[in-house]
């Protein structure tokens, strides 16, 4: 009898031990799934509770499915997942901030941001950063304890049951998912949902699920980096069939200024109530374009779309093509890329591969500053580009120059973009190091500093025009366009910055100005007249490539004058925006 009781006790204890072990596994799975839970509770895309529950089980199924292959050592599976536990608090921070998990667009922003920009971005977030570090330690500690308490082996039948149910759930959701709910239009006519449609839905759902989504995003980013690395060699061997329509004996200087985060409606030349663009308002011969849409809400997507013959639809193959720089270079122009950004590494990024097409690439951060001991000297203002331009214009042996200026413009933090004498609208951000990026209580302060940065942008553009206009009898132009705009807590959504998941007209609608030398106007009266005629039409940033080439009277294979502002053939077309998570939206509906 005693022997029988002993057996019963052993069986009960073993069952309790097995249940406890499954409890540890369940808790570990939930810890890994925390970003999925947060996203489903705060995300903007999924509104119905049924879809939220379905998405939760989808992400859980993805985690459970592989466990069947680790029945002899379940601990090993969770050890493999340990690096993702370290990233859980970080991913949750971005979900809370952006209402979206880390994706390839955000990875690009994070990995292509230098220490100075990161410091500016996270200023005022010291407590949150400390909290994230604390959570990483706590999270990883709890997870390690759970792994240690787990039994190495688990019942293979139980794992098979869970894995089969997970697999069946994934299969069912694959076939019943509605493309309209996922905001994916069917690829075929008559609203027929194809297998390709369903694969796109599956990919989208996996990319949102943690931890496999972030894994796929990292793989995709690495593949893109490998693809970018081939771009430089590809451009060297690219044959461009282009020629000049007109023989031009005069000196030619074309300057293209890429602005940063400037929005159309904060320039007084466009009706803003503050006097933020006094110089451009009185600049003779300036052409102001009133309806220009940015092709993307962040710099590393927008600049390629400005400078390459491309569109958001074909962004995945965009770097198979040369930028506008190569077209000028092949026709004998001396080309320059001058940047006020920091060259912080040698990564092949979407912007550096384009910059490296130029004959000379100059970063202000690599130049000796006037006062390296001054605390503010680490922040080079855009006007520091002017001495570099002066040196190029005076020393270049070529009489054909194409110069691209990448400015800091109104990049956050705004107060670091202009010198003290431009701190006009107060109270401003200047001297306030405790401001948090998304804190609406500092709205007035941020807008004041933003407007100060616009005043300085007006000053800088005018300086560049002054520099070029001082050279007599040259054929030249200055074109300015901002890469994207900025949200400034404009409505009840309280959106701020520009890398938000929801695109607004404040981010999409950007300023664009063109100044032409008198000699240019005489040489190309028809192009000048066309630009004036098109200044109020709906224009996409993707027209810039065609516009700059046509402006210089260059003809090339595949020329499309319907997209050139300097042509009477220009026709407004669908203005698409490539979002930070690589979706495409229509600018006209904003």
C-alpha cells in the first residue's frame, strides 16, 4: 500500500513539474510577445477586437511553431531567442512613440544616424533611456531565470499538438485574410484574390510580428546594403546616351540645394503670418512653386527619389539607375556634393551612393572649423558651405559646374541650425536641453525655434543666389527644394516630427524655389517661360530629376518632358509618397 501511495505521489509531482515547466514556457513566450501585445493595443491599423485577437494568435503561432524541433532541448530554442529579449524594451519604445514596430525604414534611419544626431534626437529623454536600460536588465534577468527553471526535455506529443494547431491557424488565416482589411489592393482585375495577394498579406503580417518580423527586416536591410555596394561600380560602367541640344560657350554653374524638414506654409512668401522669408520675398526673378509634394517623409528615402529617374513604385530597383549627377558628369561637367551632415562611417547608404557619383564629395564635418574650442563650433551652420563654394568657383579649371548642397535646414533640434542672431522668435529652444521630442507642452517653444530656422534658411538660400549672381555673363541657376516637411502639433492628432506612420499635408507639402541668371533667361527664353507657367501646377518631387536635366538642355534616352517643369509639355501626374514602412499613398488625398 505504501509503495502504491509513493507511486501516486511521484506521478502527481511529475505532473505538477510538467505543468510548472509549461508555465515557464508560456511566460517566456509572452515575454517575447510583449511588443506584439503593445502594438495591438496602441497601433493605428487594427481597430476591431476580433482582428486584434486574431493577430495576437498569429504572432504567438509563429513563436510556438518551431518548438517541435527542440523537443529534446527546449531550453536551446529560448536561448536562441535571447537576443530578441534584449531588443524587446527598445522595440516597445518605438511602438509607443511611433505606433509601429521597428521596420526596414526605421532601421535605415537608426543605422544611418550619427552620434550627434542621435544625441539631439534623444535630448530630454534621459529618464526614458535609463528606464529602457533598466527594463533590458530586468527583462533579460527574468528570462534567464525562466530558462534555468525549465526542464531540458518536454513531451514531444504536447509540442506536436501545439505546433500542429499553430500551423493550422497560420494556414487558415492565410486563406481567409481579406486584402482590403490589410490595405492591399488585389493584383488582378475583377477583385480576384490571387495566391500572390495572399503571400503579400502573409509577408506583411510576419513583418509586423515580433521577433521574426525584425529578423526579416534586418535581412532585408543587409540585402539592400549589398545591393547599394554594387551601385558605384555599376555607375562607372553605365553607358548613358545623352547629348546637349545647344552648343554653350558661356560658363555654366548649376546649384541644387536640398533643404531639410522645411514646410511650405511656414514661409511668409507663401502667406505665413510671421516674416520668415524677407529676403526671398524681395529677390528679383525668383520663381516660387506653390504646389509641390515630397516623394517621401524622411531624408534617406526622399533624396534618392529627387535625384534618380524613379518613382515610389520602383524604389526596390532604384539604384540600377544613375542619378542626375552622373548625367552631368558624363557630359564633361565638374560635379560636387557638399554636405553639412557628418560623415560618421563608410556605410553604403542610399544617400552616400548618390553623393559618391560626384567628382568631389565634401563634408563640412571633415573641415577645420573657425573655433574648435567653442562649444557651439561642433554645430556647423549651413552658411559654412559658402566658403567651400567660393573656393570651387575660384579654383576650378572647368567652366561647367554642377553642385549639390545637402543642408541641415530645419533638422531637429531646430535651435542648433541657426546662429544666435537668428534667435528672433522667443521663447525658443535655445539653451533648453531638457526638451523631449514629442512633448506637446513645449509646442510654442518648438514652433518659435522652427520658424527661426526657416528665417535662417531664407538667409542661406539668398546668400547662395548672391554668390552666383555676382558672376556676370554666366548661365546658371539655383534650385531649392526641401526633402520633406514637418508636423508641429497641428491638429487633434498632435503629430510631431516627420517620421510618423501617418503622413500629413504638413510633411508632404514642401517649398520649392528657382532662380535663373539673366544670361540663362536670354539663352533659354522658352524654358524660362515654361517654368513660370508651371509654378502653380501640382508637382511631385520625382519631377526634379527630369527638371534639372531639361533645365541644362540635356537630352537622353528615355527622356520624359511631361515631368519637366522647364517644358511646356509638363503634365501633372499622380503624386505618390513612399512611406517610412514602404507603403505608397496618394499625395492628392492629404
